[in-house]
DNA sequence: ATTCCACAGGAAACAGTGGTCC
DNA sequence: GGACCACTGTTTCCTGTGGAAT
């Protein structure tokens, strides 16, 4: 390795000790890191009192021995949907405990459990079905969807359960797998006896999600609906002030920096997650600088760091073909699909790789577009057809950095100007 | 007004993989 | 050990698109 990055130097143990000792002794800005994550759920969720009350009212039917309506919750990311639902359910469980009543609440995210079968498997895991004898379990794979559903319903019947099934990011499940599984669960109550039930709470980031559902599923799933509006900049400010009190030492963050975090997050989508992330990363940047306070520059640097880190991770973990596509876009003059595909094919030949079809490459481009790594514009050239203009929106430095350890690409990376 | 280009993108099929069941 | 199952990434086939050229 001729890289000057790696030099043989004598290790200075005293210096390392100093670093660690300083870390332990120095006063840090952040006194409670946990409060700087969106998942941290405070006792009272800001500005969601009405929503919390409405969800609680829907679920309170359980305490009177009834089955609550299915519920669909809509809202952009970072509007507190998941946190509110989790909070209400925790309280419901406490109340039910007081009344000696048992309810089961499997809570899953359809982005992680992204196929119908994985949802069934997760439900089985969370409900404890997989602690039963083997032929009653829902294994990781190998069963048909019908059999897995039957085993879950059978368990509910045998154990006489009341189940509230919460599926977060339910839209991504329906996008990929259709609504069969939802149909089965909304109809499941017909197959179990009166004192048992399954109710569904679906949490969706997309308002148009309902349009993709079969009318029968739509009517039973959305017995009740609720929309979480994005936070306003003023509300974000209040949330941040609240978190700052918990997270930082006194006077660590001036109002101007809080305002900037709120403004940057509020300008886009009113995303509280983003606002809190900016605060956390800003604090980390300030800490590393040895500063006692977080100023506006730290917040701006935090924004850059978040963007750079996300892009770097996506690029680094991409498949070889996605990486070659990115290199083809860099090398393409006008960014037309056709030209880009030709370059991609020749790069594949140079790397002794079998090129994927144009159809698949179109798909990869649209994935990159969704991730915000490229922008695409459809241009009509009349008689000369219709094409996409693809433009890269990430700095070449980030790409070079992310690809530099890829052995396959090593022969063409120096071409990156 | 019609033709035609160069794609976009939906739908279905397929191959390979990793698993269970009997 | 063969039948069966789901998942992922891909290919194949196909229809739709909008404006310059004719």
C-alpha cells in the first residue's frame, strides 16, 4: 500500500491515556444522551393530547370487555405517530393489569418485517407461539401463509386471547405484498369466539395508502381514521426546548441554535426526528471541538455531517451493479438513459461482469432517485424519443471515499476525476 | 393528422436459495 | 429424500407516452 495515510510511527501510550482520561474527566455538554433520540418517550407527548385521547377512547372498549374498532393512523415521518401509540398502549396495559385483564399487543414495523410471512413469524414470536411444541410453532420459513395464519388463530383460540396488532409503516407492506394478510386479519374475528378478538392498528406514512387496498379490506381496516399533521416550526421549537432541558448542561445551547434546528427541520416536513437529530449531532460536533456551547455553525455542520454520513453508508453498502451504475452516470456526458446504459455495459465488460438488462437498470435508477442520490427528469425529444436525464447530487469525494475499498472496482476508481 | 422514436414502468414468470414437513 | 413453501433479484414481455418529423 503506497498510501501515505498509513505510516509506521512509534506508539505513544501516554498520549492515548491522555485522550481517554480527558474523555472521562472533561465536562461534557450532553448530560443525558437518551433524551436526544426520537424513541425517547416523555410522560407527556407534546401537542398530541387530542390524538392520544382519541386512540385511548378507541382502545378503552377493551376494558369494558368489547372489541375495539380497527384504526388507521396517517402522518408524515417524525410526526410522533409511533411514539403516541406506544405511549397509549403502555398505559392501557397498566390499566388492564389493574383489572386483572390480559391483552396481547404485538407491535411490529413492516419495513423490517417486509413480507407477509415475516409479519406472521414476528406475531408468533411476540405472542410466544414459538415456545409451544414444534408442530404448533410458526417457523422462520417452510410453512404456507395459510398454515401460519391458522396456527396463530388456533393459539388465540386455545389461550383465549385479546389481541391488538399494531403494524407500523403498514404502507410499505401493502406496496410490496398486497393486502392479503390484512384481509385475513380483518376477517379473523369471524373464525374465533366472541370473547377473543384481533384488532388492528395500522400506522402509515402515506395518505394515499388506502387507495391501494381492496374495498373490503378498506372498509373494515379503516373503521376509524386519524391524521397526524406535521409539527409547525413553533411546535418543534417547544419540543426542542423541552429536550434541551433534559439533555444538556445549563446554558449549553443558546435560543438561536434551537431556532435554527427547528427551522431547518420544519422547512422540509415538520419532522421532529430530524430536528432532534440535528440537535444531537450538533452537540457532538461542539463536544469534539471542545466547545462549551452549541452555536449555529455547529448545527449547520451537523446538517452536512448527517447528509454525508447517510449517503456514504448507502453507497458503501450498495451492490456491485448499483456502484457501476453510479460510475456510469459520472462518466456520462448528458446523463441520458441510453448513453448511461452503454457506458454501464462497457464498464461491465472491463470488469468482466455480466451486465444486467436495461429494465433492471431503470429500476436501480429509480431506487437511487428515491434515496436522493440522483435526480431524474423525463425529457421528450420528439421524434428522437423519450428519455431520462439523470444527475448525480452527491459530491465525487463521498463516492470515491465509499468505493475505495471495493476490490472489484479498484481498476476503474482512479478514473474518477 | 399521423408516424415514430426511445424509452418508462407495470405485470408476470423464472432461477436460485434456504427452509419445513412427512 | 422428495414435495412443498416463501423470498429475492432478475428477466421477459408488454403497453403507454409526448413531441419532433413527416
